[in-house]
């Protein structure tokens, strides 16, 4: 990338994360919610989340929090753990982690409501927290 491109705001990383929405990751399995029709919340905390910084190649560490109200299906934990482990060697921006996890969980269980939050450790003196919510209509 030229100095001129950088000076007009074009990032050296433009287009390098475009593959993330279609990237093949392990399937998140589900099981039947025998209390369908009852509103209750399920919360998961993943305290040792790791991915790779696509700029430095160094590991990024953080806590992923998932909170959802199920409809017909609930998230199966072993498959969620295998899914999360797939990020360990993946070069991905924090924002893309949260968005991809949320979209994959919606695809898997079609919840009534879900929120995914990524609370990352300090990197370069900056703390990053990314969250996204979804409600079905």
C-alpha cells in the first residue's frame, strides 16, 4: 500500500477480513427446549477466549459472554466449546469475532433474544469491548 493510499484513509487491511462471514467453522449443535414457550435466560461465559491479531500475528485474549432466551432449541455446550476453539489460530478482528459468533448462534438455534459480548484484554494500552444483540420479531 502506498503512502498516498494511507493518507486518504484506505487501510492496509481493506478486504483482508472479507472471508470471515463465509469461513467454515465447526457446527454449533442444539437440543430441544422442553420448556419452549417459557421465557428464561441462559448465560455462558467463556473466560479463556483466544484468537490471533491479524496485524501482529500475536494472540488476543478475552472473555466472551453469551446471553440468550431460547425458543425451540438450546445451544449444546460441547459443540459450542469446539466451535470456540476453532478461533484459536484464526486471524480475526475483535468486531468480526462478536458478529460471527452471534450470526452462527442465530443460525443454529433461532433464539427469541441473544447478546454476544467480547471483552478483550488490553492491547497497546487500549481496552476493547464489542457487543451485539438480536431479537426475533
